[in-house]
C-alpha cells in the first residue's frame, strides 16, 4: 500500500472513532440523545445513501429499524 493510502486509512479510522463523540456532545448540549438509529442514519448518509429508501434498507440490514416501524 502506498504511503498516502496508509495515511488515508489511518485518518478514516481516527474520524470513525471521533465523529460520533463530537456529534454526541452536540446532542447533549441541545438536551437530546444520540440514539443508535440516528447514528445509523448518519452512517448511511456518510456511505453515500441519499434517498429515504436507500437509508431505510441500510437500517433494516443493520437491524436498527423494523419494517413498518416509524
């Protein structure tokens, strides 16, 4: 793997660990709670899902949402 590839992988690993903490802190300041479902939605959007159907399918696959559940 080229040097820039390793650096990108390292950066991605750091972001994956820190971003939920940062978002959770914002939610706490606003008196809200970062739920597993909301976190899964953010992850789906970060993975490039852009329609409600794509996001719902990802949530169904992860088990954070049941069909017919609002």
